[in-house]
C-alpha cells in the first residue's frame, strides 16, 4: 500500500478524458479524478493573493502522491495557544496494520484532544486529531459562527461529529488511503443552535442550484468557505457522492478536492 498514491492531484488533469471520468464506476475513478472532471475543481488562487494565516490546506503540488502521516509541526503548542485552542496531548503512534497488500500505515506523530476554542462550540464526541487539524477546527468554528449569525441570526453551540481516527482505506475507493487513518480528518453530521434547533446535513443540505431555506444556505456557505479559504484541503459534501449524503468530510490531505459544488455531468 505504501507505494500507491492515495489520490491523484486535483491540480493537473489526468490522461483519461473528463467525459470518461464522469461515467467511470466509483471503484475505478479516484476521488480526485472525479474532482478534476468538474469545472469547479480546485482552482488555484491567483499568485498575487496572499495566503491567509488561517489557511491550513496543503497547496504544494509536488507532494500529492506522498502516502504517509502528516509531518509534525515544530510550533504545535505555541500555534494552538495563539489560536486560543483548549486541548490535551494524546497519542496514536504510527504503526502498521493489516497484512500484505492490505497493510496500512496509520497514526501520526502529533495528536491532540480538541476541547474547543474562543468561538465556544462544543464538539460531540470530543475530537482526537492532528495538531494542524485542531488549528483548522478552531478556524472552522469561526466560519460556522459568522455564517450562523449572517444566515440564521443566532449562534451554534454544538457540532455533532461522526469520527476522526479510523485506520482504513477510503470507503468508495479501495486501495486509496483515508486521511482518517492519520486522525487528519473529521466527519461533521449536524449543528445545534442556541435555540435548540438542530441542522443536519442529511435533512437540510440542498443540492439545487439555489438554496431555498436558511439552513440550506448556512450549510452551503460553511462548506464552500471551508474550501475556498483553505481551511481544509478537502471538503466533501452530498454534492460529491451518496456516501456523504449525511455528513461533511473535512481533511488536511496533501492533495485538494473541492466537493462543495455539484458535479456537472455531460448531457
């Protein structure tokens, strides 16, 4: 497994024609190949636009084929403190799991228990993630609160997540390593407002060109900002495939996929 890339770069078009990628079975087309086939896939920001200090996505196209846990941050604890993150150190040692061609390298050198930030959103259950993923979650909280105030008129107090660490391949793409294997990803299922109202991806995400509800507008805004502002490398929503019909997948892989917009198939 270690000799295989976990995704094709979304920055350069594959040799397979886009029309073929759009109709290829999920088992044969990688997630990034699907992204490349869409007009909205991972446009590179103009060179003159400075990188945001809150952008944690990997924009280096030379390491897209590296299959390994993320590199540790030398400034991890200082960066978490500066971002106002409450955390505790944790451990998921780098290890081999499985046998033969099914063997995976899982875990990471820097793991923390993310307990929250100044945006005051509680995650349930408490996420266990990489250091940089914790920084991205703190920024994600800010994006969520800004969009909740703008579109819903109230605060988010709780986010329900479906999991961070799981040593496995991608569910729909066998042979492609999931960022969950490194605790470098999180699946977001729902948001609870101060009023008690719950907004779930399954019930409130709208797949039409325009949103019709405030909840739908809220979900669309936070998913697109999370990708466009480089908070995460990969943002997968119900637009991407049926496996994500009930959650947003957010990760900090070395490659990039914009799954926050619809795939425009050929007529």
